[in-house]
C-alpha cells in the first residue's frame, strides 16, 4: 500500500467512524445505568498511548500503544498509524514483539522504528510506505540502538553508549561476583547499583559501513547529542568540572562529528554555573536553543528557562525569563522562525511557542489539561498527547482555535466505568499564600454527606499535581473517599519563588499548605473531619512521615519510600549532591540534619502507619522505613512494614503494584473508615 492509498483508506475509515458515532449517541442513556466502579485490576487494563510522530506533510500520524498483561507480568508496545483527518488507525507492526520510536524519513516515504525483532539487542528497522512489504532491518550493532537520532541525510546515527566492561581476567572467572572498587564520590544509582568508572559517551554509527566511532571520551558522562543541520558538528551536554560528582554544572559542548581523537578537542559553548541541557539546533546551523537553570544555590528548585546562543559564542539570552515557568522539549519550526516547547503552568501543561529571537509567547495547545509529548510537522501541523481528569493520555491535533481528538484507545473500556468528578480548588495557607489543588469526589457523590477523606501528597518535591487522569485518585474515590491533592510550596508550576520557598524547609514549610487543603475540603462540607487519612510516595512519603510527627488528626497513614533518620542517608542513598547543596556537610550542620529527620520526632506519632518500599531502592532506601517502623513498633503504635523483593524506586512488577494498591486501600478502610479487616493470609519465605 503506497502513501496515497494509505491516506485514502484511512479517510474511508473516518467516514465509517462518524456514522458509528451517530448510531451510538442513542445508546448512551441506556448504558449509563450499567456503569461500574473502578477496581485495582483496572490499572492494567488501561492502554498507554505515546510517541506521536507526524509525517513531514502532516497528513499521517504514527504512535505507539502499550498493552499490559497482568497474568504474564509483561507488556507489548505496537506502532499504529492514522490519517490526521481522522478515522480508524492501522497497525504497522506485529503484536508478538514490541516496537517503539516511530520516526518518519525526511521525504515521508519510510517509517523507522526500534525493535528487537530477531531477539538480542534492539535495532533500527523501517517500513517502505510507498511500495509496502515487510519491515526491513537497517542496523546491526552488537550493543544495540536505544533511540533514533539521524543525521540530516539519514546515513548516520548518533548514539549514547556506556563504556564496555573490561574483559574479564580468565584466572578470576571462578569468583562469584568481583568486588566493587569505589573511588568516586557519586558511587550509587537506583536501578544500577554501585557505579564504577565506566561513563556514557557519544558515538557515531555509519549505517552503510557499519562502523561505530566514539566521538567523546574522558571521566565524564555525556548526554543529549544533537546533529547540526549539515551533519558536521555535534552538540552535547556534559559536566566537565574538576569534580562533576559534587555539583550540577552541566554545559553545552560542541565536537566535530568526524573527529578521530575521541573528542580531545572540544568547544564549551555555555558557561553558566547552573544546569544547561537539551541543545536544539536552529535550521540555519548558526544558533542553538537549550534549557537553562543558571542558579546554583538550591538549583533543584530553580526555574528552567529557554535560552539561545550563537555557536560562535557570545552571551546567551534567556528568552523566557519573564515567563517564570519551566520549559522543556524544545523544537524549532521548519522555517526557523519559532521555537516550540512544553510549558508547565499552575496545574496545567501546555504546548507553547515563541519567536526564535524572543518576543510574545503564544500557546497553540492550551487549556485545563496536561499536554505531554508532541510532534510538529514541517507545515506546522501540531499533535500532542493530552490527559484530563477523566481521560488517560490520548492524541489530539490543534485545529485552528480548537482541539480535535484523534485516538480513542481507551474509549471502550471507560464506557463501562463511572468516574468521579475532579474539582479545582484555591485556598489560603496559614500565612495567606494562595495554594492550588484538586478534589476528586466519589462517583455517587452526594453533597448532603460528609465523606472519609484522603490527603495525597505528590513526590518531587519539585513536581505538581495537574489536570490529568490519576488512577490512584479515581480508585480511592471509587471506594468512597473524597481525595484531596494540593500543590504546596516547592511545587514546580508556580514560578521560581514559590518553588524556592521550600529550600531548607522540608516538612516545616510545606506541611501547613497540604493541611490547609484538608481544612478547605472540610469547609466545603465534603469531608468528615473525624475520618481523615494521609499518604504519599517518595517525597510524598517523606512529607507524610513529617506530618504524623506533628499532628494526630489523621486516623491512618501510608508512607511509601519516605525518609527516617536523614543523617543515615548520607553515603547510603544516591543524593549526596542534593543533601550537601541544601543541608550542608553533616559534620558541620548537624543541627539542620536533625531538624529534617522524622525519626527525631518519632515519640509524637500516634497514627497507625503502613510503611512500604522496594528492597533495592537506592533513591530513598528502605532502611528509612525500617527505622520508623521499628520505632513505632517498640512504642506500641499500630504499624506495618512491607518490603517488595527485587524492586527499585519505581517500575515495579505488576503483582507488586497491585499488592501495594490493595494494601493501601485495606489500611485506609480499617483505620480511616473503621472497617473490620479480613483474616490475614498466611505467608512464608
């Protein structure tokens, strides 16, 4: 099937789909009464739509759909294609093996993707959209291909690869695990474990000759490589300070694409003492746009601005500084006149654009929703993944001044489910500062009743709850809870000062904000003040641990991957840079370290608390939960510790995800609602 016939076929599907919509409208009233509540297993039934990729002329859209299989604890990702005029999509890859990274060729005649179709490492494959036929393998690299990053002529690929392991000494093969020999300051990382001297460097892979050439080297990690339009120069990101393990000072560098000395001759393009990343070339090859957070003190709270700089050097320009909001995912328009980017603003995420030299910012995709990954065609067609409180991510196209939904992968599933309404709230904290948040109500909400209420706390802390679908909030609401979520001080969508207000104040400065959200729900009449629960994961667990040391108003708490004794994390977790930048060196500022440790106030806790985490989590290690659990257990406070074998900070296996959801529900039902728990299951190791 060629491109023209493919578009025609998809257009016919569009007409058929329109007829089906008309026929279905009359059935809606009949089905409304048969809707059911959300259940824990449903989290695995929701399909994930990602990686939108538009053809250069904007007529075709390729994307991925991931389906999870709980019974097999596995998932498969498939590539689909549809006409942007609308209609039913066509599968482009097989179900049996996952495929990802759909990417159109510059002439629109090929669709490239990454897959491990023949087993072993992932390689680049392509489909001929003109002549049809089976997918053909393009690369054959022993170390595999992670992402597609073509040179302009599509003859070479840019790769970021970890240095290979040194060949094992044959005399030591009998040893069961060689010892880790540590001489770095940053010596741990979640999902990886102990770090050695191997680093990530940039490589160029010639597709025709199959020659792999290393173009950067040294005792540094390199990332985010980007081709110049003419393919002669590579921009990349690296921290090449004297001791990169103790600061966040990443910069944009330039290296010749055909260098033969592994990048011994480099040009440092940016010199800010803060963080700089995501270099993106202007089509004329003379200017680079990038994301810059120039502040050093408390850099993780700093706003990420859009900056531009000439490749010949000179002063960079922060062209979104007055916006005072975080930007990401930069892309130049084909004519080079505008820069598109993702914009985080309050509880919303938009796709915005600004003239390449600075000026008025417009938002072609904006509204009360969360816009994520997007694709921009040469003709200006714009598609983005959008999520709303009742809609997991689907792909939408920007049509003039409106948005049109293109994909409907979860429509059939959610046609059976009754979801709760989510309401945006604004309220004052203890000092008069306005805070934003969201309340999700039970599907059968009745304003005449006061409901048991759960305060959920987001991670980060530099993150935010947004206008997007939350399975967690909807699940708790389906089980009869009003769910309160707020964006306290430190959250990322409200500007530099709002985020930086949490600096050196974990718990002390943000706990009044989340507690004020609960007070607001009580004032609205939604919440029974005698049936309150609290919980969160990662920083949400950290703040939960602090809150239960300060108040007894919550009848039950669930803390996932939270901290206990802060000092015990130094040299044990992977955050020595963060700890030192905010808390100082523990032998110099011990009183501050003690002040942010929930363990030091554990004598105040009366709330029944469930602690949980992954066995191999080196982000927020399980030892924190172990400390708090044992302290409460020794004090006679109702508590329980659940450790998930082999799990890291996230990405848990499906059975463990389900188990944690069910345990949280059961804990809140018992201690917030006062339900009698079921008989415990007998387990053994």
